[in-house]
């Protein structure tokens, strides 16, 4: 992996260094000193084995941008734009002098995420855990007692309706036919969009008989266009376009033949792996996305494990995987795990599991720890409101796995920064108190000397 050489920056009297511009007591500066950046240079070097050509982007820059992105709930474009304006961001990512241009194009973050995968994202989470231990945010003994729960990370899709899905499928098939140079007998470019809008009006007016009739007609339009393109499939030469057409025809065929109720349904054409999850909420009955398992320390609420669970599995069947990830990231197996009643029948033997509502054989200490189980709920809420866990913009199951872990990284960094900020405020208050006390003593001594002299 070929890097830019930043160790021998040319000295320039007209360009002050960032350390001379910023406040070295800032929490981001202290956080940068807690993270082992050399680890990324060593581990991520295998993703870019070439030694020729343009120098690769420094891994510290990419890792720092991913941390800052999930710390402040920013998109790829927004974090690069703010990096140009903020000297603390630049110092955090390893710059020596203030830069006036963007270091990379925002699309580079997408390519880096594809390269590192969920394993590289777990390395990022591991380094936040190590930084939390080094900074005193989380204690070593706290890692043996964890709280585990699941939530839904919604996908960045519109609320699925049959009319919208049929119309989008028809429009995609027509667009592919035009790209392949195939002339369809009829595209329904005028009738289908107006009929899809009319379905919504019928549903709003509670005229369900007319709505179902319009849906059958719209479904027929999509099926006719699909069969017309399938008959002329031999006219498309072998290549990437033909593969795209075949995949689209298979996906649309699944959409047209899927039952009204059941598993494995398609809720979005561009995200066919989205699950419909019912969590029993009165406000939102169904959520469309991926289930995510979260493991935090009971005392500090520090994230020590986070994993996407496609397919909406039963919570009890995911507990062993969650504990295994915690052991990998923290190098120790949790001795105690507290969970809610959805984890009954988990089958875990190596770790003691306390289920909410249990009363037999509990000591006062265990009862106190079990009451702390609900503390993970506000942590999940903060990840969704302060972080980006509420909606995943990355594509596919691989994107879900990467994004879930990165959301855990952002939560841990917010915890560390709050600790460093409060610690600095405490030390500053102690210094000011000591200074005031010293001034009072000096003033009192001066008064006593004046009185004695008089």
C-alpha cells in the first residue's frame, strides 16, 4: 500500500501548524491521542496491495472521517464539507497544516466501506472500546456484565404499497427495454401512472372494491410488459445488460406472484431483502428494515457489540452470536448478560443469563443488575436520535452489517467526548477554586501584616 509521506512535511514560516491554531485541551484533540491509528495503517494495508500509481488515501483519514460522520450524524458529502471548515476535524484525521480543499471525493467513503466490509467496521468499534478503556470511560470489570437487546434499523425506502411497487416495476422494465433497443407492443406510460394514483384515492375514500379492481388492472399492465420483454429476450446480446434484464425479470415475477401474507415478500425493488418487522408499537405497527442486536455494558451503557440480523430471527436464537461478538471485540467472555423476556429459550450455557421478570435464586446484587436492564432502551434511543441508527442509507445486507457497527462506533465516541468534556470542566473548576482560595489566603495575610504594622 503506497501512502503519502506526511512525516517530512516541508517547513513553511508562512503556514502555521494546526497545533498552533487550535486549543489542545479540546476533547477531539484528546480523543485523537487515545485512538491507535497505526493499527489501521497495518490492518487496512491489505485492501490496497498495489505499490504503483497514485498514492492511496491514508487509512487514518478514512477512519477519522467515518468516526466523525457517525459522531455528528452527517452524510458522506456533509462530513467532507465540514472537514474543510473545521481545523479540529483536520487535526483528528492526522493533518499537520490547515487544508483548504477536500481531501477525498465523498464517493471514496463508499468504496472504502465496500473494501473493509463488516470485519473492518468491527475493527473501528474495537478501537473505540480500547479508547474508552484508556480514557477511563469504561472499566475493565464492567466488560464482564452486559445488557443485550434488539431493535429495528429501518431501511431508506418509502412505505410499500402494491400500487407503487407495480408501477415502479413497469417503469423499470420499460426503461430496460428502451436501453436494449427493444420495442414493446405497449408500455402503458399514460394509463399506469394515473391508475396508480387513483388506487390511493380509492383507498382514502374507503372504496376498497374499486381499489382492488384497479390494483388487478395495474398488475395486469405490469405482467403484460414483463411477458413482452421476456419473449424478446433473445434479441439482447450477452453481457452486463442482459444479466440486468434477467435479474429484473426474476424480481418482477416474484413480485407479481407473491402471496398477500407470508414471509419473503418484496417491499422495495431496489432493496429486495428488507424485512417487515412488527415490534408491537402503538405508534408504528410495522417497521421495514433489519433487526439489529446491541450489547452494552450495564454500568456505563458503552457499546461492546453490534450486529445486523437479516431475516428477522427470534431474539433467543441470536444471543449466542451476540455474546461471541462481545468476546471477540473485548477479548473476554461476559460472565453475566441481562436480557428481556424475548430471549427465553436462548440455550446459552457458558454465560449466566438473567431474564427480565425472574425472581427465584437472585441475590440483592443480581436484582440490582437486573433492574438496570431497561437502561439499554435510552441508549438505543440516543443512537437513533443523536446517531444514524434510525435509517440505513447503505445498500443490501452488506450495507446493513457495516452501518450497524458504525452506528455503535459513533455512540461510543459521543460517550468518550462527554467524559473528556466533563473531566476537563471538573479540573478547571478545581483549579479556579484553588486559585480563589490562594488569593483569599494572600489577601488575609496582607491584611494581618498591615494591622500589625499599624
